[in-house]
């Protein structure tokens, strides 16, 4: 796997606030990586440093073999920044043309390239409008379109679907899925289902340092794990009965939603254990609302961040 | 250059362009109206020469009002006196607003900070310079009508006047680039630019008084050399203005390169 982005011991502080504290990781070619962490973990700062918007206090960053401020990187990274306004009083089309021209396209080729990204991101109805007249969701799609100009090798998406209505969010997710084939993507999002669906790798950071980097697959234990949502909070007697099952090794109730149980078990025949657990719940009149095999990805990420 | 031309094209329709152009046009309209109606003999009178001698050396006043076409000289004096204000108005939003709003993030993945800095600097300079050239053309037309000097003399002096004013504008645009690289809005850049200019002028005078020598931290002191008793002084003034421009612009570039965007 060729390394496209490599960060080593990156530190960045804003006054007394330390945004990045010795962050190190590497991202390979044609990966789609989810960048996850609580608010203030340093995700946006990391994106800003990768794109050369700010300099790290110390540490090394290498993108496509170059430093973030290298001239040789220009046009090879696209970014959908979070909540950044476009120039006011200038139509979307004019601004996209400007950005394409800055990227080195001639006047004619810029026009054709803009047509391509407009089609790809479905913003043809918006291009003759001023950015300040667009809704938040429309603006986001326009800004996503600018990130695609020139088919950059690496695309960074900072909260690509936050603030979007469900339909628009789905459109954006579908577009991200399409982009995976041709680009290396790094997607920062609080929506872990989105990360799970879109990415094949995850980087979890907290307080500016790496908590874990692994494949999504590694985080999800498929065989010996059940996640069950009950209609009511289970009684203590129900939990005791479940714990008494010989195969069950651990039962955890969700801290926020006590109706949600994570059950870990062992044994060579998981289907039988699963059947036995459901049978026991029925005996205790504990109605099951949702049931899934494997640990919930979200739970695992939360557990990792909390344990950091 | 793409960014510079884009900025220039849109300067007329954006607040930052209008903030400069409207006061500039109204001011010069008023001055030219006064010159056209009240100028002529009044400008070359002994009283006018005496009045100007209070501001500059008598020899300089004599050259400006008697040796050269007087209305063009009046234009030059007023243009140089108002350049700090108009150059500040015309170039106060080079970097500050878009850096603070983070709009430059769309540019920075496509071009370097140096290109953005130079693009904005060139656009601001061309905007102020174009307005200055147009006002100088208007002053030349008035001079042809009221100064009764040979056309050739008026045109040659007009070109000198244009060159002097354009040279004088340059350090002020550079100065505002430096202030703009630090601030977070056009308005705060303008206010800080004015206050810092005043502070630098006072500090320069104070230091000059204490040290018993000329200490010029702002280019205001170059004006009298520009008016030109001899070509050597004008050349010296030109070099000094370029030095000011280089120092201010380099400082702005240094600050902008390190700024978080």
C-alpha cells in the first residue's frame, strides 16, 4: 500500500489550548478513511494543517510526497471545509470558474470542468445564484462541487452531511460512494453509521492524539456479539438469568439507553446461543424491539474514546 | 494575475471597491469644480505663492505655481496629501476579511499564499492607480483650459505628475497589505492603518527631534523631494518610495505566510 498521507508527532496549540498532541498516522492510496473523535478532538485542525491553512507547531506531515505548503501539491487536494462562506456578491458559477482557473485550467477547459462537477454534484439549478441566497444545504453541495474540481487525488470532507436534510444527506452519501473509486477520501463525521457505510478504515482521535487506527471490520466483532434493544428496561432478574447462561461472558447495558444490551458470548455454535438468549428473554416477557448480530460499531468507538 | 484581474473586475460591485470609489469621485469632483471656476489667475497670484510657501520652501512654491502649470501642481499637492487616506480606503480589504472568514481556504488548495498575497496587492494597487490616473487626466484637461501654457509643456508635466502620484501610492498599498495581514476585517484594517500611521508619524518626529536627524517611518517626508527642485531629488524620492514599499510589502508577506487561515 502506497502511503499518501503521513503524519508524525504533530503538535498544534492555540494559546493554552492544545489541539493536536503528538498525532501520528498514515493513510494509504485509494483508502476511504473516517476521521472520528469528540468535539474539540482536533479533526478540523488536522484537516487545516494537511491543506496548509495553518502550520503545525512541530512534527512532520507528508502528503503525496510533499510538505503541505508545497507548490507541487496545488490542485491535488480537494477539501469540503466546515461552514466556510464563499465570496459574497459573486455567482456560484463565476466562483467555480475562478477556482478552476486558479487550479491551472484554461478558460475553455475551466468551463468544461465546471460542467462536469456541476453534473456530478447535482447543483445545476444553483449555479447562477449568489452564495448568500442559498440555503445551508445548497451551499454545502456547492462547496462539495468545488472540492471535486480537477479530480484531486485526495479529498478531505469535514462533516459532509451535517445540517443537511435526509434527502440531501443521502445524495451526498451516494456521491461520496461514487468518489471512493477514484479518490482517496478522508471523511470527518460524528455520524458513525455514515463512516461505517462510506469508509473502510477509521482513525479515532481524542484530545489531539491517536486513539486507534484500524479497519472498520476490525472494530466490529461479528460472531460472538449481540446487540439487543428491548421495549422496556430489563429487570435485574432478567439480567441475572442471562448472565447464568454458560456461554455468556459479559452483558453491558448502554449508559445512555439502559434498554440496549450488548451481550458477549463464547462457544462454537453462536446460532444456538443466540436462540437460547432470545428464548430466555421471551420467558421473562422482555419484548425485543431491535436485534443485531455483532457489536454496534458506535458502541465500540464510544468505548474506545471513553477509555482513552 | 488571475486573482488580481478577478478582484479588479468585481471591485466596482463590491463594498470594498465602493468604499474607496465613491468618496474619491465626490472629493475630486468638488476639487475640479473649484479649480475650473476659481483657478486660473488666482493660482499664480503672489498670495497663492505665499500661502504655499508656508507649507513648503518658497523655491518649491515658486516652481510649483509659476514654473509649472499651476492647476496641475495644485492637483499634485492635493493628490499627494490625500493619497494616504484614499490608498488606505482602496486597499484596506486586501487580505483581512477573506482570511478571517476563511474564504481563502478555497484558494489555498489551488495556489500559494504568495500568489494570493501578490494577487490582492496588485489588484488594490491597480484600483487606486487607475482612479488616480483618471483624476490626473481630468486635472490635465482643466489645466489645458485654464493655465494657458503650451500643450506640450502641460502634457509633459502631466506625465510627471502621474508618475509621481503612482510612485507615492505604492508604499501606502504595501503598508495596508501589512496591516491587512494582521487584522480580521476591512474596517478594523482601515482604523488600525490610520492609527498606526499617525503613531508612526509622531514617533518619527519625536525620534528625529531627539536624535537631531531625519527619522522617517512613513513616506510623508518624501513629498517635498518629489515636487522636484532638481531631478536628483526626484530620483532619490523615487528610490526612497520603492524602499518603503519593499519594506511594508515584505512585512505583509511575512505576516500573511504565517497566518492561520
